[in-house]
C-alpha cells in the first residue's frame, strides 16, 4: 500500500545502534557484544523510568549514562574508551537499504519523517553523517513534549506536523514496544524485525512484519 506519509523510528530502525561498539571493538575485546547490549538496554530503560517519574533528561545524557553503566558492569570502564564510543554514537551507520528506500518513497510523493527519542542535535548529526538530509521532510524529536515513547503524545508530534490523521501514516520501527504504542495511537505500523525476534503485544499487531525496510517498496 502507498501511504501519504512514512514516519520512521531512528535508532535501531534507520541507524544501527551496535555500530558504535563495532568501530572500537579492539578496545573492548570479548566484552564488546555485552557492552553494546547493556548500553542499549539501559538507554531504553532510562527513558521509560524518566517518563514515569516525571524527571526528564534528554536522550544524549541517558545515552552517556547507559554507556557508563555498561562499561562499569563489564569491567571495561575507561574514560578514553567512553569518549570514543560516545563520539561514534553521534555518527552511527545506517542500514544499507535505507538511502534507496527513502529515495523511492519520496519519489512516489510521500512525506518522510523521523520520529525519535533522540535529542535534536543527536539526530542532526546522525542524519547528516548518513547522507539522509535531502531525503527527509522532517526530523522530529520527543523533546517537543519532554516525554519518551511509547507515550501517546509522542506520536501526536508527527500527526500535528504532517497535518494527517494517524491512519494516513505508516510508522516503521524495529522496536516491538514502539510498534505497539503507534498502533494504539492509530497508525499503520510495520515492524522491522531484522533479528527474527518472537512476537509480543498480540493485541496490538503491526500491519506487516518486514525483515528490513526494502519490504516497503
């Protein structure tokens, strides 16, 4: 189906959140994969906790805190390693199909946007380094409301900016909980399940499950 707009989660959907650790794998040795896993899990945990208790910190600060916990938990804490990994996170690799998919959808006349937990300056760096600037109409951050996904108001940032009803928007995310949130809001959702994870939130199903974003074409 063709939609009037396609809205994409950023981290884990367009950008590979594990590429930062891969770029500096030599500094972490066998602990690298575990560092990356803990880092991502803590980063997300902090967004949910901060939203629930009403004590907002921006995503860059939560990313830094998550990394410091991951390094401490794996016995790899080192200020130089921390700084290198944080710098790499500003310019994460995008998945290989992304530029072609976005270009094709834009050529169809669809509006394209990112809707992300990321802070505006983080997103600007990631989009520019991946060469996606000219392919996107909007880059939207939860900082507009100071609460993180899957709060319903976050998805409302996109509908308000695009001037469209939720059902007119296709929303893509690699995070199943994010798909559940956008589905509850009324968007048409595609779960990008790159690693063949089992399904959950059965009462809030996506329109389709895709291996990667090329399935949109």
